[in-house]
């Protein structure tokens, strides 16, 4: 009997609630949600008022960031200074979250051939040509007839998006923006390019190998540069990294480099998510 | 500054570095790279442990050029070092012993991805144990969650994808509640650094302001971490996640990942907010009650389970209950017993999961009834599995016995709570014995004519030929014995660590 239950697709997951219990679960879930709502509402009402200068969060921590941030990090954009210099360890963790997410998506969606020949076979399969070991996943390689409206407008828009993305990344320490936001803009531009021109064109610019290398190099640079900076900081050594003149493009020590690294990781992550969902490889 | 103080930082960064480099390595290279790195992290943690025990105090290490609260910092005493040593030892031995299982379950080209996730998971656990900042803790909780998801999914059968998605949904709810708790606590205290929060908390409790808010904040953080570690009403993801994924993933998830969250919770209770304040909020009663219910219900559910791997998974729910009961007692002895149980359960569960892989793979069957007579065929694995089963039941000389003794001892002197705790311990131990010893007896059942044919048809002891498996599993057995026999010195370290914790 047990075995039957296991094979039944309805019961793939244990703890499936059946019949009478279902309504009990629904009611208790509702009660719980309402209770949580009122609990959180009570908390919010009783919290210190927003913007009050006597609030506990208006303390020496924020004061130093605002008053000495420019001098100590060399970044005009205090937020960049905070996330990439004062609290760079947290931000390194955040980039690794993205890295871990890419790996998980690869595990789930990447389709690999068994041998090298299979892989080459899979590379050849584009647009409608099949007879490979991959016949069952061929729909992934199907690309719709390229749309000329999309193509023409993409030619106009994509370069602008990419340049703006680069601008946001490179000026992360001077003006609002930085690696995360600029990388997202870059990634969006690349995805638009890919949908307009198809994989065969996009692969000339970005393929699995280049994405891999860009991610690897950016993360490694981040890891090593920050390790150096942590090590010197903790051991009270001079890091020897010049801060430059605040406001100049080449200033603020490592922040510019780290912004570029984060931007590249974010852009590659977005692009590879899209490519993996579309056809199972980058 | 002594050079050794850099070691915690080195071990975190080394794992991260290895994870990044693994993304371009092949399967063999990434396997050896991971082993080397985990092995060296083990040595580094052991050195830190020795250093902190010898000096008897804790140290702060700046992560950057700015002192905390402006910059990040990590802090290490002997308890943090002991936990890191535990994590790296279990991660190292599980990956070594389960090499064959990984090769069987994971696609060749995705094997390096598996090792990336192992490295990321280890580094995030190390960071969670060393961190002195709640937000850093949250960031690494995220890495841990996503790596856990990938570890479940890495054995690509349809069920694991569903399980992984379910794990992610439940786990993210937990992270969300924890994050809410952290932000609200920040609004109330103005700090994210643990030592500064403690100062602010003392002044808040003295003034008597924000009493309700404060209780709810602690509740949110506690529930968030309880969901992630799989305490009783939030346990639904456990049996599938541990029962269907690759054995190495199961053993890593059950013995290290869920323990990392509990360690962070203890850190928040003891170090960030302070046990005296926690006691006044009543959160500990919730921990205690849920722990007691989990101890009994987890065992009852395991008793009803037919599938072998899922039975071991259900027993994890009961064991998590033991730990929360220990914390819920609200004394230093209770917390020390809970921490010891973290180590004991981690060592035992990974031994059980990995040695069980031979029966489930070798016989191509997964129900408990199919275990009959397998002990005659797979002698080595059956012996090691039995050691694990005896340990979890609480057989003297082994790790489980000591932790049960400590939990029982910590419970005494608590008025009505002591009877509930002792009764629950007794019932849970009996139930444990019923279902674990049943599997051991099944393994060694004398073969009748019908079964002899069946068993001899089975795959020969192919894991026995794998020296890595033998080494890893034997080492896990040894760790169980060490935890059981040398418990005195380990408890001393835990007690010292708790003292310098706050």
C-alpha cells in the first residue's frame, strides 16, 4: 500500500493535506495571518517617529558616515562609501548571494551533453535543424523569426542603455548609482539585444565561456582586493591605496574597482538567468 | 597582534576563494581543491581553538580599516572556534565519505557546481559563527539558504526540484521574519553590532519603554530562525529535503546548516540581547514548549514512516526539539547542553545518513522492510550505522548518551518544568530506541531461504572498495566516540566559551 502511495504523482510531496484537514488549515492560516498583521501593526504604531532627531538610530554611527565619509573613503556618494568601504564584507556576501543563485539556476536549468561531441552537436542545433541527441529539448533552440521593428529599435536603444549602464557603474562613487544598479541596467540592455538578434548573434559577443571568465575575474578581483584591504586594516598596516581627489573619476581607492566588479557580476547574472531559462545554456 | 588572529578571516575567505575558482575547474580538480581547502580550514579552526582556549579570552578582528560599529568586524572566542571546527570537520568528512554518492547522483558536468555550493555553505556557516554584527549574520543566512536549495536540487530527479522550491519558500519566510526583526531592533537600539545592541537593550529595559515592541522583535527573530532550523510546527520541509536529496547534501543540511541557525539564535539570546532580558519576555517558554512537542511528535512520526531515509529525517525533527528544549530551560547549563547536543547530533546524523547510503543504493530499495538481512552483506556499513543508531538512542560511551545526560541534568531544579522535560526525554528516548533499534535488528536478522536469494543477488559491497568512504565513515565513528568519551573537556570549553560570550 505504501508503495502505491509513493508512486502516485499526487502524493509526490509528503504532508499533503487532504479532505477535512484542509479547511482546518485554511482557517488557522487565516487566523494566524490576521494575528501577525495586528502584532506588526502594534509594533509599527509604537515605534519611534520617523525623522525625529532624538531617535536611537540618529547616533554616532550615521554621524561619522556623513561627516567623515568623504574624507575617509574618498567617495562623494556616501552610500557607495558605506557599502564598499566601511561595510565591504557585507557587500562581498551580497555578491556571493548572486553567485550562489547563478549556480543554483545552472544546476536546475543547464542542459549538458554527455560527451564533447554531444556538446558540439548541441551547439550546431539552432533554428529548426535537429537530428541530435537533443531532439526532446529542441523547442528550446527554436527562435522566432526576427522581428524587424524590434531589431531596428534595439539598434537605437541598446547602445544607449549600455552606455548609461557603464556610466552608472563608473560614476558610482561620484553620483547616485553604483555596481548593483548599473549592472542591472547593463543586464537589461544585453537581454534586449539577445531577444532582438537571437542567440547566434549574441553569442559572438557573450557566450558561456566569456560569461564564465567575466564572473570569475570580477569575483576573484573583489575577493583578493578586499582580502588585502581587510588584512592590512586588521593588522593596522598602511594599505597604500591612494584615495585621489574626491569628485574625480579616478578616486576613492578601491571603490571604483569594486563597483566595476559588482556591476559585471550583476550584468552576467541577469544575462545568464535569461539565457538559461530560454534554452538551457548560456 | 599575533598572526593567528587572522585565521578566522583566512578560513572564511579561503572557502569563498575556493568556491569562485571551482566554477572553472573540472570535476576532479574541483573535488580535490575542495578537499584541500576544507582540510586547511579544519587546521586553521583547530589552531584558533587551541589559541583561544589557552588565552581564555575573546578577540575582535576588524574587517577593514574602520573599527566597528562603522566597519564590519568578527569576533572569536573558544565557542565560535569550536563550532567552526565542528562545521569544517563534518563538511570535510561528509564530502570525502560521500564522493561515490556524489558521483552517482550528480551529472558529471555539474559536479563542480556541487562543490561550489559546499564551499559557499561552509564559508557562510563560518561567517555566521564568527560574526559580531546582526546584518552580516543576515547576509550569510541568505547564502546558506540558497546554497541549501542547490544542495537539495543537485540530485536531478523531479521530486527534488519540488522539494527545493518548497524549502526555499519556507526558508525565505524565515529569513523575512528575521530581517524584519533585525530592522525593528535597529530602529529601537540604533545599532547592528551585537555588543552595542546589548548596551542599548540594557538602557531600554531600565527605562521600561517599548516593552511590547521589544518582545515582538525578539519573537520575530526567534520564529524566523526556528523556521529555518526546522523546529516542530515548521518542520514540513524536513522529511523530503533530507529524504530525497543526495546523502552528502542530507548530511550537510541536517548536521551543519540547520545547526548554524541555532548557533546564531544562541548568539542572539546570550550575547546580543542577554539572557536576563530574554527571560522576562517569555520567548523561552515558547522554545521550551515547541521543543518538547517536537521531541515527542518527531519520534512518533518517525515511528510511522516506512521509507528508510525519511525515517532518519524525521528523527532530526525530534533532535532539533532536544536542542530547543535545552535553550528553553533558560540556564547556562541548559544552553551548554543544547550546544553539546548540536555537536553530538551533527556527528551522529551525518554518520547515519552516509552509512545508510549503502543500503538504499545497493539494494535499490528504500523501505525499512527491505533492510532485512542486509547486515550480513554490507558488514562495514551495517556496523557503522549501528554505532550511529546506538549513539542517537543514547547508548553509554557514545555522543548521544552524554548529551541526554546533560539535558536531563540541566532540567533538574526547574520546578514543574523539570518533570515535563524529564518525562519528554524518557518518552522520546524510548521511541527513538523503538524505531532505530528496529532497523538495526532488521539489518542483522538471520536469513531464511527466501531472503538469502534476494540478498545475494544484490550489488556487491561496492562502496567498500572505495577507500574514501571507509576513511570518512570510520572517522565519523571515531568522532562519536570522542564526543562520548572526552565529553568532560569539551563541556569545559563550551562553558568557558559561554562565559566569555556575553
